[in-house]
C-alpha cells in the first residue's frame, strides 16, 4: 500500500537496472511509482518503461532548467559542475506532452527554479504556465519543482485556479507549507525524512490528508552516499509516522488514500 509520486527511473544511475528497480519496488509493497520526465529524451523513455509495468505510471514534463536551455546556451554563462541543458524546441515538446495526455497520470516535473540559475525567470514561467494549462485542459494533476521559488509557484497556482497539485520535495518555510496545504494542494516527502528535521516537521504539523511520499530517486535517500530508489519509501513512511506519533500502518493508509484522491489510482 505504499506509493512514490516522484521518481526518476530514467536516469544514468539506473541505466541497465530499470527492470530490477521496478521489481524491487513491487516486492517492497509499492502499489504505484510515478515516473517523471524532464525533457524530450526522458519523456519518451518514461512512456516506454511504463508500458512494461502496471505499477509504473507516467508523468511527462519539462524541468525548469531544460525549459530555459536555449536562453542558457545563448548567454554562455553556465558555471555549474554538471553539463548545461541541451536546447530543444520547447513549444514542440509542450505539444507532444499535450498529445500524450491520455496516457498520463500527471504533468510533471514542471515548475520554477532559482537555485541553479537566477537569470531568465520569464522563460521558466512561460513554460510552467503553458504546461499548467495542458494539465487543466485534460484534468490532470501537476507535480511541481519549486526550489527557491515556493511562494511564486503557489501564487501562480492560485492565479490560474489550479485544483490538483503536488509540491515535490518542498524546501520552503513551514508557514507557507501550511498555506499550500490549506489551499488543497499536496506535499510529498522523500526518504531523507529519516534524518531531515525539516521534512519531519512537515510530516508532523501538516494535515495528514495533504501528505504524500516520493523518492526523487536517485537523490534524497535515507543513507548518505547511497543511490535512492522506490524500495526505500517504506522507510520514509516509518519516519513520517514516528514524527507524527502514529503507527506506520495508519500513515501508509492515509498516504495511499491521498494518492488515490489526487491521481485516481
């Protein structure tokens, strides 16, 4: 009865092991894992992988840095320790996601990011808004990346009257998290909650009806330096239950019901 609303199984760290990871997730009691796309290559790989397993569900999106790949390339100012995103036709990819909406459980990963790149916020926001509109057109929830932009993402959702959304791996203030939950949106917690006090506080103080679980794998795992994967979700749920002072079974059951309410599975 466990669920993972945000996994990156299409990632080089899983190359050649996608099937093993999917099977381990099932064996650990995960009913569903939502596999998120980021750009044209991963979006198509997500669809292909999810065709093989009933418990893997596809979500397609455009990651904020990929949304502004052209602007980054033109500026020539990339200085981070990982490769700059590869430019592509963003609007054509939005059209592709729109065309595949009947196969999806969500639009994601989408959103805004002011952690890695503080330039070109308009390019990010344009793509975010267009993909939100795609989700609304097809009555699909959205899975949001909001690093250092939590309040702005929330403002856009309110402005566009979005009804269905999950803030994945939320890193903002607790006060804002409570406002997000009060608006009817969800927040998903990764297995790093076993040691991260910020996620423990969210697990403890937000309404249980607005909490979900994710991995953000291969990142945000419970063990330092180890690759994260969906099979770690039960450890995260156990830590969330401990923070809240309830049983693991009660926590897992509530999260499973929340997943069904948001994603229909």
